[in-house]
C-alpha cells in the first residue's frame, strides 16, 4: 500500500475521503490493528459521517481476516467507544474525524480498557504493517456480532453522577449535527429534572448548520442566541464525535474550559480528599491554585490525551482537564468524555440557587488570549528567536516540557507550541488583566510573524 504518512497523526488517523482514505485503507489498517493489539475481539463504532459505515465495515473485515472477532456497535460517540472498550475490556476503534470538515474521516483507536495508542505505543507499528500489507492468517476468520452499547453507556454515566435530586434546569444543547444528538437524549432526557432544548440534533455528517467545532467561538453563536431566547440556565455544545463539551452560562457567555476543569476538580476533591488532579501546561494558573486550596495535588503535563492518560495511570489521579475541553476521569477508564463533564456541571448548578455565571466566577481568576495560531515556514527557528528575546530578562523562567513556556515575574506567562499536523505555531497567553495579555501577545506575535 502507498505511504500512509499523510493520514497517520500523533494520536489517530485523519484523511480526506476518498483521496487519501478509503475502504481499502481502512481494511489494511484493521488487519494491522488486529496484529498489534491481539486479543479475542475488537469493538468497532462509527459516527454519522456518510463514509463512516463503509469504512467501519471494511476495518471490521480487516480485523476478522486475522481471526479476531468484532463487536460491532454501529453508531456511537468516541466516549461511547471508550465505554465499550473499558466495559468489555477489549481494544476498540471508532470512525470519526471529530470536528474536521465533512470531507474528512478518521479512526481513533485504543487498547483494551480504553488505554491510549500513540506513535510510541503502537500507532507507528500499525502504520508500518498496513503499508507493507498483512496476509490473512491461516485459521478461520473471526465473526462479527452487533451490539447496542448506548443503554449501558447511559446507565454507567448516570450511576457516576446522580442528577435525579437537582432542581429543575432548562438546558440548551447544540449537538452540531454530530453524535451528541444521539447520546444526549439517552443520557439526559430520561426521567431527570432537565428540560432539554435541542439544536441540530439531526445526525448529518455534512454539517449543514455550522462546523462541529465549539473551540471556535463563531460556532457557539446559535447556542448563545438560543440560551438567551429561551431563558436557559446553561448551554452545552458538543463537537462532532461528542468527546468534548463546551459550556455557555445563562447570559450566553462562554465559560473557559479551565474554569470547568477547576470546577470539576473541586467536586472530585470533595468526594476524594487529597486526590491528584492532572492539568496540561496551557490550562489556567487558577487550576493548580484551586486544586491546592481544596487539598488536592496538581500535576502538570504536556498537551495531548496520551500524556494525560499515562500520567493519570502513573499517579492514580482522579481527574484531568485540558484547555481544549477534553476532560478525563479515572472512573471512566481514564478516558475523556464531554458528557460526564457536562453532568458534573449540571449537578453543581442544580444543587445551587445561584446562576452559573456566579458559580464560575471563583474559578475564572485570570485573563487569557485563547489559542492564537500563526502559519510559519520554520517553527523551530521562530521559537528559538522568541526564547532568545525573553530568556535573559530578570525574573523570567523558561521551560520546554511542551514547546516553550515563559513565566514572567509579574505572574503572566505564555506557551508557544508547534502543531503536530500543520505548519503552525500555537500561542496561549495568560495574565492578570486583558491589557497585559494583549501587550504580551502582541510582543510574541511580532517575533513569530516577522
């Protein structure tokens, strides 16, 4: 098979249909995946993109060609696949391109128990085998058994977070025509004191209303308007595969993911005092501050789910959060699930008479730039120039855990990282006020974009 380097990314597979990714590629990857992970069976699911059923079926054929069975779950969000992998203790794969445009598709894969696969832990080997070709094994082919995982997934989440006793809430939810339209009704609309106001619950992988990427605030506009229109207590926006959830307060204002991380961490620490909480190095300084104030142990990691999950396993952490609205739970096999994070926020809001904007004030302590991307031809050279411009200043500390993080003596800081997949540098800045953020952001960008 041709070189698959263009579609194998740091943590998953993404490609354009059918130019770089088609059923033949999916079948080859399925056979390679079976060889690498082994075991009696693999659980397979797919999202609502038009190409997903065919690709998932081809992948399953590749798996069974190696003698492994397939538990075919059909439609499912990424966190539903993680539930299946954890609950059944099987390796898994879900066909999705998450928030990418309609012409894309991809595969997110994991080992048994929803353990992550990255380049260093199997993904590179899967690519190598898929490119070289994997012959059918000598014995009989595996079998495919269809299994509906949605009821078990919903019941498992509802056991983790009991919402039955909260006050009635009106909840606007924008599923973006993605998998949240499939999972939200099963989890949040059955016998709970929640009035769900749905936006774009129709499963449509062409995304006719807006891209399913709530990280871009332009895609929150419809949800913000709906929250204000219906007087909702809260708004929730899911990305295409529903593993991330973004929160909007009763005014229609976005709540920063770092504030949600701190809020959920506080809830988990109340349940398990002294526990460890993971946060990546781009989350707000407020997160480790609040974790310490609540008696917990904050641990800082690189960006990316494989690093978060590995550190959670090493430390026994109860919860982890990222600036990109990925939230990880020990009790969910250390996997990320936007739905469970949303349920924690709903429980906090439903147990308090105050509006969400008041509740989250204590978790939003600093101003930030959000992620600012710059297209550059030579990312290492630009980063070196930025480092040289700041490193020798009095009171400045520099670390390179993930990209370049520069801490200034006034408490402000920035992180500059190269994208894993594009010729981009990603800048995040935090300071005590918006003016300081803008000044520091512009100073760094002047070097990056010179």
